[in-house]
């Protein structure tokens, strides 16, 4: 039965990819779906790109174990800051200005907004360097679940996931990714609600589980009784850094922001804002909430020996075969949707912002789409090889690099992108400083961690600080560096001043 469900699932994904080929004949169609994607598809594409197996298996288990039910704050932050505020602050302005500047990627936006080819190339290099290890991390967490459900080698899982994702992304481009994300999102919603209900039911229900968690003590963490069932948990400061990194980070991640480029119209933005927020609240809030009860299974879990990735699979191991099949498809959906989003962002960025600018300057639309398809194969292959290396050997460097990818990308791009949408005074120099600060800080966190202050030795804390620092760096550097060209800036901001007719239910008129 489990295998039958998987076969149906894979057949649907590939069928959608082949169906969407007609939307992927030029760059605009392949990368942005013709900028005609509705609210449901956009909201679910945003949400499923946000949450992968890393969140469900890795982060939910790790932070649930460390903070108890207070880890749910991370999910609430993901919904309010990472989804609701991201759509409100960035959504409309990103859609308007990127279309006005005819930019399909984040580096292309920087290049057009600031009239700087080097800035475009610099941004594309950062994305290329840090998206690859982030892509490889998506396979993490799948090994234990597939081993538990199907008793097959993890290598088979990696190759299967890579091949299937490549087929539907290469065939149908962004539109195939968006439609599949919608289906995968439905599976994630149903799956997480079902799993939470089943796990808590196995512990006597919500109140009994919460009471059991209140009895748990860990002298190595805190001597305070009942702290794992408390409002803020045993370590509120580090929990705050987790909320900042996983929530505010979406504002600067290329594969997340790019979803706003493709929105169809004003109505889609309004509905998409609500839908993506509710999706994040259920999926992310549910994941962290579930992970918060991990210590109830401490008699079956040896974190020291097996790591945090063993927590969630152990919690699920006692479920019925049907529910385990649903969980496997849930986690597979989460990972494949994020993988497809990342390889689309990587291939489009490298083609449009690097190869077309530096190497093949006369590349037409058809050749660009072919190049992107080729690069999707390359990126998926590289990520698969990295995942296999990590699985087959004791290489920890790859895992370290994966951990800093989110912080480096968001630290480099969040502040310059946000300010560039709102402020005319932002300078090229401030973008460069922020790019370098975020990237160098996170690379330093890998190689020179011991020389960092104690609070910044964690990649999570360091990434959160990189993002917050960028918000100060951009205006500060802009004060002391050459002002941007007035004509260029006025041209970019002219799009916001254009008049548009709306129905009277939207605006009363004179």
C-alpha cells in the first residue's frame, strides 16, 4: 500500500511537468510562469519552498528537544514574520518594480535598480556558492524515514528524489513547480495535522502529554521543574535567535522573494498573504509543536549517539502503516518542493546574471531556457553527490556549510533588497558592504568559530545577527558614500507613481 501511494504520487508530479511544457518556452514563462500565477498557487509555492525535511525532521526535533513546547514560537514567527509581514512589506512592491525593471532574478534586480553589472555578478556568485550546500541539506532527514518505512538504502532515496524533481522542473519550469507545490502543500497540511493527532493520542491526549512533559527534568539544561512545558522554555534568548533566523530570513532568500515576481494581480496578493500565513501557521507551527513533545520519548531516543535527526522518526515509529506512508510522502513533498525552488533559482541566476553577462553575451531566449534546463541537471547532480558523500563518510564540513547557507544569503540580501524597494537614497556601496559582511561573517563562522564571541559561535545566532546588522549597515554606509544617480533612481521609482483604474469597492473615487 505504501509503495502504491508513492507510485501514484510520482506519476502525478511527472504528468503535471509534461502538461506544463507549453508554459516554459521562453525565459519569462520558464522562470516566472508568465507572471500570471494566482493566489493559491503562489501562496502554496511560497510555503512549500519555505518548509522542507530540514524543518520537519531536523529543526523540529532539535528545537523541540532544546526548548520544549516553547519551540512552537518558531512556527508562529514563521507565520507572522516570515509569511504575513513578508507579503505585506515586500509582495506588492517587488511585483511592481521587478516587472518595471524587467528583472526575473534577484541579482538582475540589483543590476537594474543600481545600474551596476558588477553588483549583479557579485550577487549571482553569492547565490551560486551558498544555494548548492543548502540544496544538498534537503536530503537530510529522509534517510531515517525511508529506512523505517521501506527498509531501502538511503542512496536509492536520494537518486529517486533527484531524478523525479529534475523531470518535472526541466519539463514544465516554474508553472509545473507551482502546481506541484500546491499538491505537495495539501499533502503537508493533511499530514501534519494527522500526525500530531496520532502522536498526542498515543500519549493520552493533549493535556496528558503536556502534563507528562511538565514532569520531565534535565539537570544539564536547567533545574527549574516543568520548564519544557512552559511558555518560553529553558532558553528564551537562543529561542529568539531561532525565531529571527527562520522567520526574518525569508525576506532575503532569492528562491522565496522570487515568488513575488510571478504574482498575477492585486487580488492574488491579498489572498496569497492570508493563505501563505495560514499555511505556515499549520505546517511550521505544527512541526515545532510536535517536536516539543520529543522528550516524552526519551526512553527510546539517544540524542548523543544518534543526533537530533533521530527524534521525529522515533516519535513516528509507532504509528500505523498508513500514517507512516503519509508521513514519508509529507516529508518527500516538503523536500522536493524546496529542491525544485532552489534549483530554479540557481539555474536562472547563473544563466541570466552570469553566463549571459560574462560568457555568452548574445544568448537568445531559446538558448537561455536550454541552458537553465542543463544547469538544473547539473545542480541536482551536485547536490545529490554531496548528500551521498555525507551519508557514506564522516565528512562534517558539508553539514557545517549547509547550516550557514541560510544566514549568509539572508544576511547578504535582506537589507539591500528591502531598502531598494522603498528608499531612493540606497547606494551601490552599501549593497556591496552588506553582501560582503553577510557572506564573510558566515564563512568565518565555519573556519574561525572558536574566535567568535560565545553567543555568535552558533550558526543560527550568527546568521540572525548578520541579518539584523544588515538593516543598520545599509543606511549607515549610504550616508557616507556617493549618492546614486538621480535619473536612474527616479526611473526605477516611476513605476509606483503610475495611475491604474480600480473598481469602486476598492477605492471610492471623487
